[in-house]
């Protein structure tokens, strides 16, 4: 059995430019900042990169939960962390890659237990161009432009509970997490060693703490570009959480666009809940911030009342209730 947290979230971006791409080569002026976007057919969909989302998440864990972050070292054109998931929380959860000297253990890599998609607009958009000017100096003013949009962003993430705090010595890309010096530290700090499978395991209390705090950070996510002029709360306004036996993301397709508005597809959600009930290791938790898509309240209430394995509430309630179930699974 494999135990994976799967999460789906919507972020309200009513007047935002959360992740920018700089200027296009064909722009008429160099003083323009474009938002990141992708095309599907004739429509344009603004997005926030997965890397940016992970940066917000990591920063929130450091600021809100006091995570000890791995120091970054740069050598010429490459940069890397300490690759020490025993000492540094983020090296465990967010993964790493570091090329050590052969005598020190060679290249070590760790697949991130926390995986994220980009946050992509549910609605096709034509970003708005905003014109500004810097005129607080003598002489001619300096004009500039930037883009922003009004949309709802969707994203999915997963957290591999079996991998948290578990480190391997296997000579396989993504699974050679350990090197001699780190194994010495693991032995000193009392990690459990499984010789047969070549793995070290941290204590359950540390593994549970890291898993819970990754989830508990969600209501406090903060970050994004242009905050000084497009202040956006990037924490989820709609959230679905569950733990499943497996790695496929069952909530990926539960939102769609109808008449230029984002809509939760409750038929798709009910189908997923019914067809994958044998894979769910926990109840399914749905959270929504009041004031966001209030038309969902009746459908969520009905879904909760008719399914004893579905719990609903505010974002914070859903996150806290879900996080309380994690110790039973670690």
C-alpha cells in the first residue's frame, strides 16, 4: 500500500499579475512586463509556474512554522542546497540534487515528496495592459507597461507520505539520497536502518510533524509578483483533500469553464468519489472561503449530507481536520 495526499485548490486572482515572463522579443517597447501564459486552441490562459508555487510554499513554511531551511551554495553556473534532509526540513520535503566528489559519495538526488502543478487559469483570458509612468525626477517621464488579469487559478498537488523522512542508498537516480557523511549523521541521530532495502527512516514524530505542517501551511500561503500594486491573497479559496492508496491524482478534472465563469463539476466529483472509494484511505475534506463562489454552498451541503465520508467547512477547518488524520497513516 502506498499513501499519498492528493489536493485540489482554487486561488482567486481578481486583479493580479502573480508570475511574470518579462518582455517578448517582438514587443514594440522594452519597458513592458508580460504575465506568464499558455495557449490552448484560440484561448490564452495565464498561469503561475510550479516553481513559483513551491517558492511560496517553502517561504510560508519558514515564516509561519519556523522550518530550518537548507543553505544554498553557488559554484559558477550551478547552485545547490546542503542535501541534508535529516537536519533541514526542506531538503526532505522539496528534494535536492548535488554532485559530490567521488570519494564523498558522488552525485546524490532526492525526488521531492511534495509535487505540484502550475496554477492555471480556469478561464480563457486576454490580459489587460496597464500603462504607468515614472515622473518623480527632473526631465521627461519614463513610461512603462505591464499586464494583469482577473481570473480563478486551479492547481493540484500531492504529498508522498511513505517518502517523508525515508532516505535510500540505492544507486538509482532520484533514490540515491544518502552519502557516507550523511549516513554517519543518521547513525548518530538514531535513524532506523534497513540494511536489506538500503534505507534510513527518521522517527515518526518528525515525519508526522513535517507532513502536517506542509498541509497546515495552505491557509497561509503568501507571495506573488506585483504585490505592491496588485495585492492578491494566494491562499486557496476552495480546497479538496484526501489520502489515497496510489499516485494518480483523482481530483484533477473537477472544475470547468461555463459562460466565462469557473464551475465545480459536481457530477465529475461524485463520479470520482464513487469509482475510487476503494482507494481512499481517509474521508474527503472540502474547504471553501465564504464570499468565494457562494453558489457552491448548497451543492457542498447536499454532497456532505448524502456521503458520510465527505466532510466540509472553512478552509482552515478542512485543513486542520485533515492534518489530524495524518498520524494514523505514518
